[in-house]
């Protein structure tokens, strides 16, 4: 039925919240675990940001593509979050 949840490990929760909530306009849907986890929503998609101390290779090997309306003449664009996760927004063809 589609992607329901996306879990992303982040290095700085406040910085990532600013990117997703203020920059991409995802809505805040609560948080927990002593301020180390934030839940956000974009339509039906739930995005969980988890602040981790691990120095793993965040953002590598992950491709996130979202169909949207209103992108305009460019038809698609890519933004990278503070931890290197790239989001591609593509104009829906329907």
C-alpha cells in the first residue's frame, strides 16, 4: 500500500528538525526518548528522526524520491539534509 515510515539516523536533532519542519514543511507529530527522537509527517509518510552518537556512514546508499505537484518547469529537484540524505522531488505525471 506504499511506504509508511522512514527512519533516519541524524547527528543533531535540532538541526535536522529545522531542515525538515521549517525547510521542507513536514509537520511535527511528537517526540520521545529524552529528546533524541522526533516524529514528522508529510502526507501519509511518517519520518522518524533518531539522534545517534554513532559515526556510521549516514546518507550513503539511500535514495529517497517523492512525487509532488507544483514543482513547475524544472520537473524535479534534489535537496540534501544536514546528514547527507538526498531527497528528490519529482513532478507527478498524473
